């Protein structure tokens, strides 16, 4: 049975019409699901018993079981959720000065094969549904009794490889009658699925596009990220320029510094050559440890010099604060199966 959380408000209105009901019922259900966080149709007491019965016959309500919750010394929380088919995914809640940001997974496993990322190591199982993407927000908000203000599609999986479900999830999360998080408070990160970047630009959604760049020449990028064999850096940058033109939004480039691999002055010059004059921002990340491969972090002084050099040459660059690495909740450390660490729940 399909989850009712897979439908955006317009689709729900249509469904209610087909069920012989008034359209405004869809808004009532939307409120129950996303504001009251109801877990059953029986809680929806302003619907007739008959309508509740009809809904029960046709839909389920996605709900997660928390298998594990870990808390980092910096306050970051990582959840391991069990889905209805017994697969598991991870979700991370981070605290920033401006609010709470949630990092959601979009697939069970990942096909991309990036050499430095743990999410890809144990293979790909399936796409998450829109409901399963959204439920990560609802389950965390409920568990922590908080309101999330930002969503980053930077957990397990390649969001643009699950394009339709991710875009639909954004529309549902965005809806003012529900979770009501503005598109400008959402970031989609991609390893570089060029055709989908063009599609996203044409969607008329104002979310931030983040590109996992990590290298500035094709040989090096292809050796780290196999997707680069399919779409070169030049094609990727061209797609980003199209995204900027269509949305007027600043594109963010993620660049994980790996000692001896991509952290030299030449690499910084490569970035400047590539990005000069673009409406963009570079997010420097310390490469995080993963079990399967030993990439060493660039040293702190080098990272600061790298950032300063970019800034001095007209490229806005910041160093991303490392959060949750003690519980393997940092960039590139999420996995689709139970991780190690302290079990709190
Ligand atoms: N598949 C998408 C979404 C994942 S986002 C993408 O590739 O963008 C996760 C971010 O963390 C990406 O920018 C990814 O490149 C980065 N990342 C992966 N492994 C990392 C590691 N070991 N250290 C630091 N960043 C890493």
C-alpha cells in the first residue's frame, strides 16, 4: 500500500475528489500529517469515521522506528531508522546559530562509487520514496521536540539519481500548510548528474544547488569520482551556469581537502580558473575518515592558506565546521547499515 505522504497537496485534493469528498479535506489531512504529526487516520477527528475508513483502505502512513540514536560531543545527533521493509538509513540533526539543520538520505545505498565516501561502499538497494524522505524530518522533529529550519539533501544517496521523488518531497516540505520550510532553506548536493541539473534549473524551485567538486582537472576528478567519466568538469560547470542564470541563486561547490591529492597551490589556482566570475561559494571540507580507504586530512594551516588564497583571488570560500565525526555523522560517513558507536536508545 502506498503512503499518503507521497502526495503533494494538489495531488491529495485530486484524490479526495476521486473519493467523492470535498477538496478542503485534503488540507485537513495535510495539517494532521505535517503539523500534528498524526500516526494514524483515527487521530484525524475532524474527518468522518467513514472517510477515515476509506483512507485506511487506500493508504498507509509512513512511520519510522528509531533503531539507534547517537549524540556527538558537539551536539550533533545521528539516527538509524528502520523502514517498513526492514532496510535502514541514517539521518543527522545539526545545530547552527541560525537554527537546526537536518541532513536527509535520499537512497538506500548509492551507485556513484566516489572513492572517499562510505555511503557508496556497500552498494545500492533502492530509491527512497518521497514519504520516506520527508518522514526523516517528521521523526526527528518528533523525537527531539524541535522545529527544523533547514534541510540538506546530503545524506546517503545521490539526490538527482532519485530526481522525481526528491523534487516532489521538496514541494511537500515547502508547502506553507504543512512543514513550511522555504526552498531557500534547502540544499541539494550532487556528484554531478548534468542532465538533472538542467531539469532542476527548470523546475522553478529556489533551493540551493551544491556541487561535490573535489578536483579541478578531469583526470584527478575521474579517479576520485567515476561519474566524471560520464560528465566532464566543463559540462558540469556549464550546467551550473545555466542553474545560476535560471534561478539567480548562488551555487555552492564542496571541496574536501585530501592531503597530497587536491590540496596544493596548483589546485587552488585550478579552482580560481574554473570558478572566477561565477555567482558561487566554495565550501572547504576536511576529508573525513572512512573505514574502507585511507585518505589523510590536509593539515589545518594548509586549509587556512588554501581558503585565504581563494578569497584573495575573488572566490568566496569558507571552511565547513566539522560536526559529528566522533559518531561517524560527518560528511561522507553515513551508511545504510548499522554503524558502530554508543547506543543511546
Ligand atoms: N551524492 C551527493 C550527496 C551526498 S552529500 C553528493 O555527492 O553530493 C555528501 C557530501 O560529503 C558530498 O559533498 C560528498 O562529496 C562529501 N563527502 C563524501 N565523503 C567525504 C569524506 N570522506 N570527507 C568529506 N566529505 C565527504
